[in-house]
């Protein structure tokens, strides 16, 4: 019995040590987000958000929920936004919440269909749900002039 307890304790501790770091969780979330947008996979992009997530796209509005998020990013994809990238500057983690502060950039076309690059600052809040998955609860960004 003692050996079983020691084995179980060792497995539990090794699992705790192997848990993903906040930096790797953020990196994975960013990779999934960029890939979904860049490949035009709207359903995959929306699924990265909690059902009651909020998004503020830098225009003073606050959008809430999957339908509003779907409508916003559908417009981005339809208008050719691509090559989206995120550079993390800081990560703040507590319990089941991770906040990321960083820069974003992307490419697209202007009204005359000429290539343009744009970017700005972003803040994302990831929360771990009951299933242990990390999803976006809040996503706020601005665009540099």
C-alpha cells in the first residue's frame, strides 16, 4: 500500500511540474488565433472565445458573444485581412486567468485595393473553463495611426 501511495504521489507531482506555463499557454492561443484568421477559418476562430466573451475592436464599441464576434471577424476575413501576427510583451497570470499585453500586426488592402500593413496594441484575457481548456474571455485592441 505504501508503494502505491508513493507511486501515486510521484505521478501527481510530475503532472504538476509538466503543467503548461502561462507563456506557453499564451503562445499556443496566439498560434491558434493567427492560424484560424489567416486561413479564413471563421468557426475555428469564434470557438476560441467563451460564449459570453467581449471584444473591443478599437472603435469605442464593445461587442459581446459569439454572434457579434463572428460578424466582426467575418468582415475582416471577407476584406482580405491576412498574415496576422502577435508579439507578446507581458503576461500576468493568476489562478485560472492569464492576461496578455502585446502588439499585433496584419496585412490587407485599402479602398483602392492597394496592399497595406497595419497594427497596434492588444490586451487579451484567457480563462480556463471547467473542462480545463483556455479560451478568450476578453480581447481589446487599437490600431496605430
